[in-house]
C-alpha cells in the first residue's frame, strides 16, 4: 500500500447515470446497485479522466493509502472485458484494432481516438509514432490520411472547446512513459486557439521521464500545408 492520489465517489450525489464508466480507459469503474463504484484501487491510475464526465459532480480526487496502480492487471482486465464491452457503458468507446484489409482507404487502424477516451496502455500505442491532431484538421486537409496518418497511431482533441486539459497533459505523459511512443507529431490549424494543442503536448512531454522528438505541423483553413518543424 502507498499513499497516492485516487478518485473518490460521493454516493449521495451519484445518480448512476454511467457516463463515467466509458470515460475510464482502464475499466476501473462500474455501476453497481445504481451507483458508480471503483472496482479496485489497482485499476485507477489517478489521472481523473472520469471527473469531467460526471454531471452531478460526484467524483473528486483524494489522497489516501491505496494499492499501487498495476498496468499489467489493467491489461488483463481489459482483455477479459473486451467481449463484454458492447454490453457495458458506451459501445462506441470499446477498444478496437483493425486489420489492414479492414481499413481500406482509411489509414486509421484503431479505435477510439478521442484523447479523453483512449487508453495509453492499448497495444496499438506501444512503441508507435503518434499523431496528436486538432479535431478540424482532417476536414480541412484532404491528404491527411496519406501524408500525415499512414503508419502512425492517432489521438484527437480540441484545445479550445474540450475540458480537462490536465487530464490531456497526464495522458500525453503516460503515452511517452508507459506506451513508450517513438515520436509525437502535433497537427494544428493556423487559427490562434489551436496553438494550445502544442502547449498541451509540450507540458505532457515536460512531465514525462522519457524524452521523445516532437514535430509541429500547421494546416491552413483552406486546406493548404503551411509548415512543419521539429520543436523538440
């Protein structure tokens, strides 16, 4: 047992809506007897991806004696629960990896991709070259799949509209240290607010123990490839 940060659920506030369950990529939460429950301390990584999903503000952090976070136990749990994923929480957040022939014209080979929903321990992130893309990029830049995504893993986020930036930063750190990604390419639109995505990546990298190269790519609002540069 160690003293660490871990989530706390206020049962008086919790109405059992279940929105927090798919938000936890480690599968640490379940609805039991109409309330959200922490299945086991060892499944909670303390990143708090579930906090922003609770409409009743029933989830918070506390620091207490708890089992250490166990990556291997999480992997085993996710594998066992994979077949049940479509019956628990949101089917759209179930972890999937696609075979090459299934991808067809798309270069996307895994799901989910939204940064709040991804699990840094997923096998398709391990040792990968990772693209962190602003939500709008793929709509503006027609060659996104061929020139930027091919052969890489993907996560997406919006630095202006998404909540939980601290969670994003922590997940970037986890992808660097736990998934041991090789490189991180941040793809943004030219609009000023999109620069926040690169800042999130830099903060996550600064908090990580490993060092990985970071490339910045900027796309124009008319779909033109404006510039790219290594920033770390």
